[in-house]
């Protein structure tokens, strides 16, 4: 059995492995950074750490629909990243037989974004592959931007 954090983006239902989820946060102040790709909304501060925020709705070409927006803070390689989603639904256990491999074409999503599809009753859950949500180039760019921000905030902290 595998546990997943289940959430909505528009009318679609998604899941990420709960082992990757650090916490779920209410949306807070997100600081925009010029030059970010459109789906990266900026950065936020979580207990003094600078965390990049990716709007999964924009990444997948969907329109924001939720009034209960949340940020799912996940482990992303050695980093942390926040995923902005419309609504958190539940924590769900899926048996191995309830998880199917990704189809070759699925709703316009790149199949590398998916680890598979979960099926619970009549509900289909798109299971995300967190590691593949950013290209190698985007990962490098994100890391460099985060380091620059941390250096700048450390520098201003020393002079104040």
C-alpha cells in the first residue's frame, strides 16, 4: 500500500507520494522575482528558509479555480519546493492493484510528469512524478536563483 496526498487542480484530481510531503501550508506572501518562468510564481519564507513556489496549475496549462488554495511543501532532490494547488482533499491509501502505469497520452500532460494513475472507486487520480516537473535547465536556474536570494538576504542581515 502507498499513501498519497490528494489535491485538486481545477476539476482534476492529483496525488503525490506522502513520503515527499513535508507540510501543507496556507497561501502566504509570495515574493515575485523578475525573469522567472511563468509557472514559478516566486519564493516564500518558511521559518527563515527561502522556498521557491511552483504553480502547478500554470505548469499544466490550467486555470486557477480554488478558493481553498494551499501550498504543498515537498522534498525536491536536496531542495524544498512549494506547489501551489487549488485544494487539498485527503490522504489516501492505494493498493498496488489500484495503481496503473501512465498511458502514452493523457489529457495533454507530458507522461514524464506522471508515475501512474490511481483508481479508487470511480475516481481517477493523476499521480505526479515530482522529480520530472522541472527540466534539468530549470532545476539549475532555480538553484542559482535561490542561492542568489539567500546570499542577498544574508548580506542585508549582516549590515542591519
